[in-house]
C-alpha cells in the first residue's frame, strides 16, 4: 500500500498524486491539513524519510516566522510539536511505501520507492 500525505492546494502535491495515478497506483490519500498528524506519526515519517524535523519544515510559512523556528536552540521534539500544531509547516507531499518514504519534490522523486 502506498500513502500520500497530500495538500490538494499544492501544485507539487497534485503533480505527485497524478504521477502515482499514471503509474496505476491508487494511493491512500491523507489530507493532513484536515486530519493533522500526531507526534508519533510525524516521528515515524521523519525516520522513514531519514530527515531531521528542521529539514521537513516549510520555512516560507507565516507560522515559521511567527514562532521564530529558525532558532537553532529548538530541538527536533520542539519542532515536531510546532508541526503538529501547525500542519502547514510540513513540507509536502510525502509518499510512503512500507518502511520507506520520500518527498515529492520534484514529483519524480517518488518513482524511486515504487
């Protein structure tokens, strides 16, 4: 089963979903802005992505600036807490297959785990 953490308002997310569908894949679609992820799920995704919490942050979001998330003293747990509270901070889309995950930036990056 393949899961995409999807924001339909994001062009890269839409392109990634379309690419999956063109490959004949009917993924499980998680609209993470409507159903925010919990801390355990985010930690699991970070492990599968092999990324730090800071690497998964969208630095252009208002919540990033408003909460001074560029502060290097904030650890992964604190950053994850902010992502749980403000899901727009999570870079997207994330595609998961088994114990592997990849960011769909560019969308073609997901082909590596299919």
